[in-house]
């Protein structure tokens, strides 16, 4: 697996993946996360297509990613992450609605935990999940970043 850190309008992002797909897209805050010692730097450009798509997304020119993703997680987490990708650009759903969509209406907290464990931010759009009352709730990149991403997608803010 290869990795690289890129600059973005919302701060540095760490990417990691291989020829099968992206496995990690994480917010780099205070030096964390650190690349796994088994990973090597992306000197061959494996992650260049992801970078180009992210640049287009931040510029408001891309609303659906084509980057293949291969997140590691439990079968329940992968169900939640798959459903996150079905949330249309610019729209939000509550944790309860997300639980209903995966046919697990009593698993709202488990859905929240799976959402929080999402290893591929932005492309698997966990930022599109909000509280039942419409409030912004926890986000790995911080609530201001979550607001900025939602505003970008709803056309009320430009990031580039």
C-alpha cells in the first residue's frame, strides 16, 4: 500500500491505497494519523487520480467520485459505508434515517459508530449525516470542516 499527504482547502489530508482502490482518506490534525510503517510513499502516482478528483470536488466541479474505494471494516460497517455513498450530493440524512435505509431501525447508535469509523472521509460522505433535529454532530475533521463541506455541496460556499 502507498500513501501521501496532500494539501486541501480544509487542511492536509492523508491518502493511502493501492491499485485496487483507496483505503484511507483522513484528516491530518496535529500530525495524526501517521502512515502505517508497512506503507511506502506514493512515488509512482498511484494516488494521482484521487488527488485530481478531490481538487475538482473542492472547486465545485465534481459531485460524484469515481475513485474505487476498498475500506476495511466489519460487514455492518461496510453496509453503512455503502449506504453513505447513496446519499446524494448536497443532501443530508439523520442517523435514524440511515439506520432505516440499511434495514436496522434499532441500530441508530451502531450506525453512528460505523459512521465515525469511516476510514475514507469525503468520498464516503459521512459529513452528510446529521442529528435528528438537523444539528451538526461529530465529525473527524471537526464541525467547521463538516459545515464547510455541506455548504460547498449546497452551493452556499466556495472552497477554491
